[in-house]
C-alpha cells in the first residue's frame, strides 16, 4: 500500500531525527569513553592509581583520596593535558595529615662502668633535656652518649609515666639495660647478690605506676674464687694488696677501710665472689691487716681458712711474739695461723744463694730455664710441663742436676712456672727460702690469680714475692685499632664486598646484608673516631639528582648500622654524586666502580668546617622560618564527592 504523498515528508523528517539522536548519543559515548580511558591510562602510568575518573557528557569528574596535596594537583595537571581544563570537575579529597599513624616511640638505655648510652625515638614535645637531666651520674670517668632521635607527633598515652619510672629504675641499677615504650618498661640488670636481686625486684614492682607493664630480668652472677685468697704486704715501698677477695660489698668495704688504716693509699680493688670459707672472713682479715700494720713490715696471706704471717727480719722477737699471740687468740675458731719471723742474715751464704731455679719469659713468648733440678725424672717432668704451658717451640732448658736440692723443690719449680705462664713477659726465681715472680701483664687480675696459684700449690708458711705490673697496651680488651687502621680496614672490606643499592634508590639491596653485618662488627671498635661516610654515583641521570641520591645512600648506611646497635654519633653522611669517579663512566665496569660507599677519617679542620656549616644553616633556617597554620573552617577545600557520583 503506498503512503499518501503528504505523509512521506513528515515520515522522512521523523526518521532523520531518530537517526540523528542515535548518532549523537553514540558519538557522545565515544567521546566520554575515550576521554575517561585516556585520563585513566595517564594517571596509571604516573603512579596515581588512587585517582578515579567519571564522565557525564563532556564533563569529566576526578574522584579519590590523594595522599598529599601535591599529588592531587599532579592528577589535575595530567587530566588537564588530555581534555580541556574547563571540562574537569575536581572532586578529590586529601588525606588528613593529623590522622597519620604515629611511629613507635621507644628508648633503650644502657648503663655500665663506662657510662650511659641512650638510643631510640622520642616525641618532639617530650623534652630531651628533661630526660638527660633525669639520668644518674655516670661512675668514675664515664660519659653520657645521646643518640636519641625525635619525631613531630603527639606524646602517646602512658609515655611520660614510663620514662619517669625507667629513669628511676636506672638510678638503682649501675649495670643494666632499660627498654622504655608507652605503657611498658623492660629491665635487664645484674645485681650484687641474691638478696639484692630479691630486694630490687620487690621494690621496682611496688613502685611501678598503675597500668604500666613491667618486665624484670635481674641476675646475680658471682665468680667462684678457689681458694678464697687475700695477700697483704707492708714494706719499704708501702702497703699494698697482691690479692684481695670478699664475699659482698660490706665485707669489701671493711677490708678496704682496714687496708687504708694500715697505710694503703688510694682505692684498691677487691674481688667479690663465691667460695668464702666462713662468714667471719672479714673479721679475720681486718685483724690480720691490723697485725701487719703493728709489726711494721711483713706479709700476711689468707688461703681459705689457712693464714700465713711472715714478719720481716727488722721486727724484734718480743714484738713478733706479742702481735702473733694477740692475733692467734682472737681469730675465729675456723682459722689456723702459721707465723714466721724472718731470721736476720748474718752473712751471705754463697752456696745457698747459688741453689736456685730461674725461668725467663720474653716478649715473644720464649722461655729460658736455667738452674738446679734434683734428678732426671724431675727435669723431664718440669720440661714437659713447660712445653704444655708455653708451647713446644718456645722452651729452652739448660738445667743442671743437683741431688742436694731441698725437699719439695720440684713442686716449687712447677708452681713458679704455672705462675709465670699468667704473665706476658717476666721472670720466676725459685730459691730454698723464697719464690719471686716479676713481670708485665695485660690483665688487671693477674696478681690475684698468681697469689691463689702459689697459695694453693705451696700451702701455708711459704714466702713469695710478687712484682707484677699491668700494661694497658697488652690488655686485649683495650687493644683497639687506631683511627687510621679503622678507616683502612673498613674501606678494604667495602672494596672487597660492595654495598649495593636498588637501581635509582637509596634502598640497600638484600645481597648487601652480610657486608653490612661485617661492617657493623668493625664499627664497634671504631665508634670513637669521627668519620665521613661518602656516597658516590655514576654519571647516569641529572647531576643534582645524583648528588641527592649519593647523600641518601650514605644516610641509609648509617641507618642500617644503627639498626644493628652500632653507635653512629661519630659518623657524618656526605654525598658527592658523580664528581669523584674512580672508573670510566663510558663503560659498565667503570660505572659499577663509581657506584660506591667509602669511609674517610675527619681531622680537626674538617670538624670545625662542619660545625661552622651547621651553625650557618641553622641561622639561615631561623631567618627564613616559615609559619604553617592549621586549616580552619574558612580554608578552601575541594568539593566533596557527590553521593551519586560513579
């Protein structure tokens, strides 16, 4: 059926309108999708995955929560480069900086005879000066090492109470480690006795604030002293201890007071340990020291409950009898006294003087033995003993056989050799009526050790003389490397095993962990020397970027050392970028060599320059201080995202 002529025109116009509407709708959808896809792709490539894109016709909506204000502007800039800025609607939010999670604040305090050290992170609002002022005074020449860092966050709940209690606990514990966190304090310490341990634990638990979790680990180790020995001498060189032992602080203080009264000048060392033969030890020692003082010259040796008193030849028989009689009558029952008055030497007996054994230990560890030995069997036994003590290649024996040596001579020789083996170098001289040990040692307790050896081996009534000198240069605990040796050793390590970083980053690579561990071990002996950690890069990238990257890498090494409990107050990070190449940047090998960390020793002029630079930067920072105001109700913010936004 044919349409009327008049209906054809309206139908054509209607069909054209429908087709135009469909075409316009499709075109608008294509434009919307292309715009949205292009912006999404650009944002993703820029690492701004938090941003979302929505469209409504030609309008483009940016939504999402930006980590910082600068990232929000960055997203707007990227989107504005793809579509006209007039088509953009900003509906993005920014994370509230005040809502960021605060770091974990903590302080670790170590206290010992060398001083006090603090390391950790504290709130900036917490006064560092108040914390340092609350520390107890270090013992002797000890110092306070402050390695605390600060962060600008509010003081967490419970922090102030925990710090206050931790400092109070530290004041009672001279050998301790205190770990402080909000609402928790951990105490690791060494006490002087089991009773002291119980008292401290009870007192600290009682004083802990309510709501504070207290973890206590207090131990009371004591050395075992066997035999329990004390040796005191008064002579031409004054009064002194060759060995001193006490069972606790009270006993030690009484003994030291008695020694001072007997003529000892200055503070004396007295070892506190286990093995005291009787609770009346201090009573007996005080009596013995008073007796030697009254005699005026001589020695007294305590070996467990056996006492040997030897008066000098200058003491009269009447004084000797009176003093020894008083001492013997008043000593506690458990002690036995053997007293001897040295007879005056009327004339030298050349034959007796010639009867001696002498062993000399030189600095290289070689021992020369000369003198008289009773028989071949004794000579072989003595030589074998020396070989076992000093080494098979270090013993030279030139001894003679003499059947007239006194009874017990081999035991006296063996005891002298055992005592000599405690020295770094020295001499042992054995004679029928005395033994003399002299020499140099690198251990502070060697005189005590030798006294115990001779007392234990020879028993009471034997006269021996000790002349032991302590040399700190021989002390293995003090034999630390010099500043130059430290730097050379560290750089040799870094040359053999580089500290690698992630490409273009200050993140230390996982394969550098062992190198950092070795570096930390070396640094523990080098924490007193000021050093610069120098970061270097190759020439790839912009010069400014390389300079900043090299400095950040130096700082990363310091942070890694701190995490391994290394003192880093002596380290200054510095970055040199590409300015100091050691290889050709045109080759891969050269670029690899240029990417490095080095250590450099700082001299006085370097330190003065650094201090002046820091002062100048501080002055400039103060002059150009920027005031940052918190946002208020009048602050312009991005519009909130509509509830119906896609």
